[in-house]
């Protein structure tokens, strides 16, 4: 068995993990583990950009106001203020590190700022339509070059090592067990502070814009370690993800609807005007709900987004990436409509933390999409999430730098003496598909008590089977992820069942009204 020890261990190499690593590395020995490549995670796929108050005609109060409106009464105002007030500093930091944001020399900031749905100003700084990739590749180079950062790619964290697990007093985290996927063995990694920067849980749904890494690992690990979760029922769905067997997670930008794209049923009937007077230009959640309604009503696999009536040159000029990607799959969008489905896009809830990223377990932090700081409330304002990764990441780093190291206890090696090789791996792939399908059908965009209860029953059965598998067989990447997916699914359903109203992203047919008083859904693990 290999054992490693760092001052600080970071699990996940998205923008949250990278921010922490770079802020800590001057003074601490940092271990950064990531279950695939350094650059694989939602951060690299972010297209639109990062919201920040940069323009002098914009104001902190307006950005806060827009965030609170989107959050439908559930945002934490202190958190929102803290993040928005620090937004300019975070962008300055990225610019200093060399992130190539799109420039506009005629603008007072020197950068081109765009505007997105829900924002009252142009305040989204971006690098063309691939902001995330520009940010993570720039920061990734610094990470690789830093002598105090040990990067371990293809290591997947399995579970946190806590005082409870070690039979000690208190509620503290001392590190993690992780599977070295290449070497195929489990190692123990000890650290004074452990940070969950493991992203969201979009893969819990059949259709998602998220990369394969988004399996809720951090949420599930934190929950098992004794952390509360908040607002897990609020899952943001993007209305139009390409539906094609050979294309996973490809977004069809909202700009296609903005430029006149029409949503149609397979027989060509336009349906959005029956749902909302703004038709295709209604907000994201309204369009997603309408598509979901039509798909369920007619038993469809997808609907169609049609921009083919515009001149081919217009389409090719405005949507070069979408045009090229669809054409590769045999869909010429200048001639035919694009098959689309709504898809899980962002996990608004997560492990409950304070403004320094601290969870309920001492020595354990959660930063980025894995966390629930209160910024997103019941619906995330576009482009606020990358901002949150950086600001809470920096605050967590400051807290860690100010804290005193503890004496780490002896930690036992991972014990796999009682397990054997799995006899039937098909159980894992079958359960994986069943879970994601059940979540899509019963815990999607429109919910009912009956559907949620049906999902919970399925999840309980799946959970029993997966836990039995986990106890008896050698651990694999897929088994670790499936165990976490099913745990996260259960937290989403239990939270949804507790909300007796419709608010923000949570819409229940049994409770269509919004209650006058907004309250958070917080689940506490039993000891
Ligand atoms: C298609 C798309 C477009 C988006 N566009 C925008 C946008 O324009 N603006 C915006 O603000 N937000 C956008 N978002 C949301 C935003 O990208 C994410 O919320 C944000 O990147 C989350 O960052 P993170 O660091 O928390 O997680 P991620 O970037 O997802 O990183 C998580 C990391 O953890 C690793 N990991 C997970 N589990 C484990 C484990 N068990 N062991 C080891 N490593 C693990 C993963 O491999 C990965 O490296 C978009 C999201 C998507 C999917």
C-alpha cells in the first residue's frame, strides 16, 4: 500500500480546486487528486463566461438584485453580497494569471462584456464561446509548473477518513482513501485539511450537459462523513441539449432561439406559444418545462429546434460550432431541424458551507458546485457559478493559511482482504442506466408526489443492491461513482418531497403555488 501525506489535499481539479491550489501553494504542500485528466470537469466546458461588476455603469447592488430575483427568494443575501463585492478582484486575478479574455479596446475595461438572461447589465467577461477552457488551461499550466503542488491524475477519492471512522472523539476529517485507477490499488492520503472541489451531480439524470465526472461524489462523501446538505431539490435544466446517440452533452446555445429558432413537435407543429406568450424566448425554466410537458404528453424521445428557414450563410456565420458539430453527425441544420431534449445542467444545492467553505466536519471544506453557500437559492443566475468557485476558493485558502496544523492520527490501510472480483459487472451498468432513467422520468422538470415516491422506492432497492456489491467486490471507478450517484439521487428526492410548494427550479403539480415564506431544505445525516 502507498501512503501519502500533504498539508492540504484537494479533491477535484475544476476551477474551485485549481483556485485553492494556487492560493495555497506558496505556503503549503498541496496534493491535488482528480479522477480523470487535470482539465476534465464542468469548468472546462463553460461557454458563456463569468459574471462580475466591471463596467462603471453597472453596480454591485444591481448584480446582487439580479441574483436574488433569479434565486426566487432563497438566496442568502450575505453570501450574495460577499461574492459580488469580490467579483472584480477575482477577474483581476485571472487577468494577471494570463487568461485570454476577449478584448474590446473601445470599452473602458478593455474587455468585451456580454449580457445573459436575468442580468440587467452587460457584465459577463468571456473568452469567445469557450471561457472555461481558456481559464482552466491557463491555470492548469501554473498548477503543473508549481513545485509545491503534487498533481495525481486518474485518482478517484472513495471516502473521507474521519474521526468517527477511526473510532476517535470529535468530528474531524484527516484525509481520504483513493483508488489509483492506473495502478488499480487503493491508497491512503493524509492531510490537515481536505477540500471537496468535486463538482456537481448532473450525471444522476439520463440527459445532462455535464461531463462524465459530475457524479455527485463530493456530495455523497461529505454526507457520509456527517455534513448537512441544503437545497438539493433545485436542479437547473438547460432546455436544449442535442439529442443524438453519438453525441453526449452537447449544448445547443440559447442564442439559436434568440436568433429565431422555433421549437416543433415531430409533425412540425409549433408548441411554445401555447405555453407562454414569450414563446421560444421565455426564460430557460419555462421552455424546459414546456418541452418536458410535450415529450411526456406525446411519449416523445425529443423535440426539434428549427432554424433552417434562415439563410444558410446566416446560420453558418452565427453558429459555426453548432453547425459543424451537427453536420459531423449527419444533421445539416441549414436544411433540417435539430433534435433536442432538456438536460440537467447545474446542481444548485450541495454540502452546506459558510463563506470560508467550511463544512460541518472540522478540517473538511467544500468549494464550487459541490457546495451550497446560499448564492444560488432556488435558481442559479447564469455565469455566477465560476465566480463562486473563485471567491469561496480564495476565502477557504485564507482560512486554511490562518489555521494551526493538528497532529494526524495513525490511519489504517484500506482493507480489501474480504472482497473478490465481481462476478457480474453488468449489474453496475444496468443499475447505472436504471437510476438515471428513473430520475429523468420521476424527478425531472415537473414533479408530483407520486412520481417522487416511486423514484424513492426504486432508489432504495438500487441502493441495497449497490451497497451489497460494494461490500463484497473489489472497488472500481464505476462502482464508486454509482454508489455516489444513488446516494445523491436519494438526497435530491428526499429534499423534493419535503418542499410543499413550487419555487424556482422545483415545480410540483401537487403544490403549484409558491408559499409566502421562503425556507431552505436542509437534511442532516443521522450519526
Ligand atoms: C456545458 C456547461 C456550460 C457552463 N457554462 C457556464 C458559464 O458560462 N458560466 C458559469 O459560471 N458556469 C457555467 N457552467 C457551470 C460551471 O461550469 C460549473 O458550475 C463549475 O465549472 C463547477 O466547477 P467546480 O470546480 O466546482 O467543478 P468541476 O469543474 O466540475 O470540477 C470537478 C472536478 O472534480 C473531479 N472529481 C469529481 N469527483 C472526484 C473524485 N471522487 N475523486 C477525484 N476527483 C473527482 C473531477 O474530475 C473534476 O476535476 C457550465 C456548465 C456546463 C456543464
